C-alpha cells in the first residue's frame, strides 16, 4: 500500500523564522512528488518535483527531492503570518499510462506563524 | 480561483435524503477526481474519471455514486449517507498526469 508520511504534524513559529517541513514516501510506480498549501478549503499547488537533487524555488519557498532517501523537504524562509496553513505533501503515481495519475497524500503539517 | 468550481459550498443533509455535489472545470483537463478529507485523516482518493470514463473506484460504498457526463463536469450523487460521511469533498482535475488543481470543496454534514 502506498504511504506518505509528513513531519512534524504541527509547528508554531514567529515571523521571520525559517522552517523545514519533511515528507517521506513508500510507493510503487513513483512519478513525482507535489507540495500543496491548504488555507481554508482548496489545496493550492506549490511545487512538483520529479528529478532528484534539483531545487525548485518560488519566492521564500523552496523544495528538493531525494529519490535515494525517498524524501523531500519544503523550506520557508522569513516566515510571515500569511504562511499559516496546512502544507500537504503528495506523491503522484502512474496509473492508466501517462494520461492521468493518482495522488497519495500525507497527513499534512499545520504551520502557525505568530506575529 | 483555480479553474475548478464546486457547488454547493456547504450542505447539510439527513440520512434519508438524496443530494448531489457538482464540479466543473474550465481548464480543458482530461482527468477529474473526487477526494474526501475527514478530520485528522489524509485526503483520500475516491474516484477517477479519464476522458469521462471511470478508471478508478477506491472501494467507495455504493451510497456514493459518481457521474461524469463529459470531461468538464463531474457529479457525486449521495443517498442514505451516515454521520461518519461528514467531511470536505474536494474535486480536482489534471492534464495528462500533471499536477492536480482543486476546487474549493463542499463541506458536507450528515445529521
């Protein structure tokens, strides 16, 4: 059974701090690893990582995949109160050839940033 | 706005009611998905439709009945639900196996 585990499950920091969120996985037919941010309802897409060791960056957020260790990290530098959210890690596995894939999600990390 | 629209946003229904959730995507994607998000549990895949054909049913009870009339529209018909079915139901779509885009979800409460 495919499995995705995130840590920590919750984290409380102050504005300006840097945080690192972890994700590990055990799946068959790995295609890519995705990070989402969920503030109220809709998870919004952050990153998709397919190749090991290549960092993806968007502003203060960055992420990298380690396919040897079956893991990924999401870094947020200089955190702001607007970063408070649930951060979801998901692994996309192959299904139905290349026309679609299936996402298996971790439990999420609840990040709270205090002013 | 992700291009995936779900209605209604909130729904309260009795255990004997029949209701439907609607999802529409304006992104031209070929695959659509239903996910369930319960408190303190990871998002769970329920159904996948690819080019309007059902390709995955993740052992979902028959009281949940999906329908996909075309690649842009997806429904989830609900009947005789149980209180433990109360959850956030999320629709998503994707293009040729790339990242999925989610709708705002329907918060369902079964009383």
